[in-house]
DNA sequence: TATATTGTTATAGTCATATAGTACAATATA
DNA sequence: TATATTGTACTATATGACTATAACAATATA
C-alpha cells in the first residue's frame, strides 16, 4: 500500500505520514478503514517498528487516525482536510527535483515528455 | 542565487548540489563561471561553512566544478561525456525514480505529463 | 613582500532519524 | 479462560546532518 524512497533524503516516518494523508484525501482510505498493523507495515517497508509507530502517533495526534490497542489503527471519522494546495505543492516538488536532475545531464523537458509518453503507451 | 528550504527534509548540501546542477544544466552557469565563495554562500544561506564545502566538494568529485584554493570555485570546462547508451539509461533511471515517487502519492503519468507540459509552456 | 581572500582540514558537540531488542498492556478470538 | 494479536513503552546504539570554532594552505592583490 505504501512505498518508501530511501534515497530521497526525506525521513521514513514523514513519507508514511504524507502517504496516509494523501490516501485519505483521495478517498482510498475511508473513515473507519483499518490501516496495516504497525508490525506488518514495518515488515512490508523493511523498516523499524518504531518508525511506523512514530508516523502513526503523529497522525493520531493530528486527528487523522484513531488507534486502539489490541485491535488496530483506523482512519478517524473526523474528516481531516487534505487540501489540493498541498497536493499541488507535492507535484511541483517532484517535477522540480526531476527537472534539476535531468537538466544536469543535459536532458530537456521534451526528452522527459517523450520518455514519459513511451512509458504511458507501454502500460 | 540559491535558496534553501529548511522545512523540506532534504539535506541542505543536497539542495545546493541540485541547484548548482540545475543552473549548469539550464546554462545559467557557464563553464568557467565563478560560484559564490564558500564563506559568502554560507552567510547568504545562513548555514554553516562546512555544509557549503561539503556540497562543493561532491560537485567537484562529480566533475561539475573545479576548485582552486585561493581563487575560488568554478564551473568545470570538462563537459561530462557519456555515450548514448549511458545517457538513455540515465534518463530511464530519472523517469523511474520520479514515477515511483509520484505514484506513491497517487499521481498518474498523466498528472506528470500535464505538469511538465505546463512548465514547458511557461519557459 | 605583506596582506587579504579563497578553499581546506580538523575537532567537538547537538539533534534528528533509524535501528535492535525487550517487555508490557489492551483487545480479540479460539 | 487461554492464546494470539494489537498497540505501547523503554533502553541502548549508530549514523547523518548541521553547527561552532579554530587553524592551516594556496592564491591574488596592494
């Protein structure tokens, strides 16, 4: 369900937090839905249990999640507000990073567009 | 000339590296151009001298910069020479990384295509 | 030559992140 | 009730990033 990019420089727990928020924002996670157990997610992502706990705890403090010892962690019924603005900023960031990297090797936006287009067709 | 986002979670020295590469890739920094001194950039960005040094050193190792003690740090005149195959592999890598990151946030290839297209038009 | 400027090196300390391992507490389930 | 599963708490350790500070080395310039 979630993915960790260990090369991005962004702390794992932050990546988890962001992805949970966006999943909720997109409706993939509905209020009441159960999240992976802390142990399971730690195994899936090959990271430490404590790192998952840290992410879940922050989300609980923010009111996004409800945790119940013994039963699991659930999406809170209080609807959090995932704004499109944050989402747009994330996309911008991804594009900026990629462009910086690509242009340092002399690639143009057209090169990227072409490459992306090919991948789309091969899906 | 450069900007640091202290809230992004991305290490300062990595941000500097990316921005220098970006500037070179876009032609804003030409071979032979002099970069800010390590001390000056540290002051400008309100970060530590060692952090700037670290960024410049990595860029020098990569062949992007030439440093000359006493006179400054300059954009290397050695053009990074990679053959077409390596180049293609590099582009694939960049695209793969971006897609992994983007999809983890729920973005589709179309989202990326659209975002790229917009940037192209705004150039 | 003398001085300033530039990059370099080194030491030490703080903080955040992540890991490993162990044990405990609450709940669900057989 | 007994057991498994879930989240929680804690200690210890390691590493990376960043900072503070000081001294050193090479070059440019007055």
